[in-house]
DNA sequence: ACAAAGATCCGT
DNA sequence: CGGATCTTTGTA
C-alpha cells in the first residue's frame, strides 16, 4: 500500500526517522518495479537551518520545498549526482528529507543513479506518481535507529552538529 | 557577467 | 587525495 499525504505533511523530524524501513518503489520504463527499503536519511528543516538549501529563502532550485509535503525535490550536485529528497511539512514551510541510502546501496549519489533520476522528477508527488512512491515496510526487530550529525555540511557552523541523520543499523547477535 | 563552491563518488 | 563536471548562488 502506497503511503499517503498525511504521513508527509508532518514535521521533518518526525517523518525522517519514520521513513527508515519503508520501501522506496520505482517503476522503470520497461514496466519492471523495484522495491528497496530505506536505511539512511537526513532532515533539512527551514530557513533558519544553515545547512538547508532554504537558508537563502525561496529560489528557483528550492521552490518545491515550500510546497506541501510529498513532493519530490531532486537536484544535481557536482555536475554528476542526482540527490533524492522528499518534501515534508505544510505549505510555505521549507523542509525535506534527503534519502542517503537504501538496502545494499549506501550513498545519496548511488541511490539517484540506481533509480535513474533526472530533472523530470522535480516536483512530482510520491502520493500520486506512477513511477516513484513509498510503501509500508516489513522490518520488525532486526534493526535499531542510530542518530548522528549530518554529512558534508561543515559550512553550516553550529547547525552542522544537529543530530538530524538517521541510520538503520542491523542488530547483531 | 563572473567566480566559487557544492547535502558526492571513484580510482590512485 | 585529486579529478570529474555543471548548476546554483553571491557579488559586482
């Protein structure tokens, strides 16, 4: 079952950890569907968050973050990698979750490459899209959630220290 | 109009 | 540790 709007319109700090273990579902051009559960995410929260793309206010690139939760925010980084984010919160409340890793595929650049993302996904809605959506996961007692600071945002000063990265770690023995 | 940096990854 | 590769953004 596809996860619906209400899930994504909550605050990003609730949505981000809740996305762990959920399936990211992608229907490719040939009709095949891949489902991989999410193992690593980061929360970016509002204009005051100096690590967030909304820190300069609304711009051409980040405008979709100001929409209601559920929209897809993709952008190209280092001229090579498409980063996948899902917008959260209400309208005019710029927040998003960066999907940094799915099962067997760690690293946001690798996720985008595997899902064959590009500019055309910008602004699409995971609650209605025919090619990218989220489904309830089936992870029970095997993992626990580890919280750390966000990766690659040293420019953000004190905000870089916020424990807004969430990772699923396999419980051992 | 220009320069600089970037929510990264890979090979050496 | 440096190169790839190009868009976005601040500054003038």
